[in-house]
């Protein structure tokens, strides 16, 4: 999520501004294309990120093989993955802070021009 979202948002925005404007592709189609690019990039990055974290953190588990196979361990792994993905996706939305919102700027201009004409 942390690495995928910035790629998806940036690629989708770029596609929307270039192909979307040129070929008349909808914003949702541009977002889907950005998601495709992000997913392909994510496949390549996933193994690399995991290897680096294993080097940094060392041993990945203090549980025995038998303990890792229990239902409780599987639930905790699932919960940890869900929480990690959710936090990563939220933090990965940082490109939204850099994108301009043209519609809100147009509204501000319209509101200020109507205020001055009154």
C-alpha cells in the first residue's frame, strides 16, 4: 500500500491529464490504468522490500513450526497483514497532498469574481 498508492495516484493523474484529455478517456478509466501500472510495479517491489526487512529485522518469527500452523497464529498473521496494508495505504496517499484540485480553484475564482462584481 505504501509503495503502490503513490504509483497508482501519480500514474492515474498523469494518464488522466494526458491520454484522458487527448482520447476522451474517463477519470475512472485513467485510475484503472494507474492501478494496473501500480500492480505490476508492486509485483516487482514486493520481494525486494521483504528481503530488506528480513535483513534489518533478522529472524521473522520466534514461534516454532507447530505454533505457526495453529488457527490462532493464522488469525494474528491475517490481522497483522490487514492492519499493515491499511496503514500503508493511508500513508501512501501522500501524493494527494501535492495534486492540485482544479475544480475547487475554479470555484474560488468564480466566488471571488462574483463578490467583486456585486
